[in-house]
């Protein structure tokens, strides 16, 4: 996947240089690629998130990780993690394979700071969402949030019985994030 992404960055983002991060400590801090603007020299830390479980499908939503189980412990997901240095998420969707190699995909960049501010202004703060997750512990399926239209904006999704980690995700509609200026479609 990284080979395809690097090719797309080089081909379509000519005003930036992209350097893939190999340092594991930096990757754990939410930095997979470092973009540097060629004229201003400003750097942006990119965390790539791919819908690898859905090859060939162009889903209208993306799941933002709020938390998951690791053994008996509940671990924080990447969205609100204060240890993450991410400036933008590169959301990779509509992934296609050709001869068992990644052939094409769609990419949207999401401004992490803008997303968190928007969620907090809606009343969907990290604390609020943690309380919701606690109330629905062990549940599997969608949970409506009064702050979001479930069919056009988003919802909580609990994978309690479907995945060993029992992740809790905030599922958001990509078109809505673009309309709000939080995301921008790249390809």
C-alpha cells in the first residue's frame, strides 16, 4: 500500500515533498508520512488510515477509533489520543487490487485539529463519548447520537462480538466532513 500512496503523493502533490517515516516511535505517535511544503517549508505530520477490510468498495463513511480492548485493559483509540502528533489523517478508501497488488484508491485528508474542535463544539467531547461507550459496553451495532443525523452525519459503532479487540468507533460520513471544510478529497 505504501508504494501506491507514495506514487500518488509524488504525482499529484507537486507542491509538497513526502518522506515516509520509518522510525517506529514516530509511527506510534501517529506519523506515517511527513509532508513538507516546497515553498514555505512548513511540515505536516500525516497518519495514514486505510479501509483494508473493504477492498473494491467505496464506503461513504470512515470509522475513527475511540477505544478498544487489549486483554483486560481498555486502550485509547487514535482520534483523541493526546500522545499522537498527527496533523492530518490520510483516509484511504475505495482500495482496488490488481494481480494481488494495490492498484488504486481514494484519499481524503482530514484536519485532525478541526475535527476535534467540531466534535467538541457539538457536545461530542472525548469525555462524553467515553461515557457513551461505558454505557454500551458489550453491545454490538450502531448507537445513535442526538448530536448527529445517523443517516447523513454519523453514529457510534460497537464491534463487541465481531472483533476480539471490541473496538468502539465514531463513524462519520465523508461527504459531510468535506462539506464542513474538515476534509478534502485528494483523489
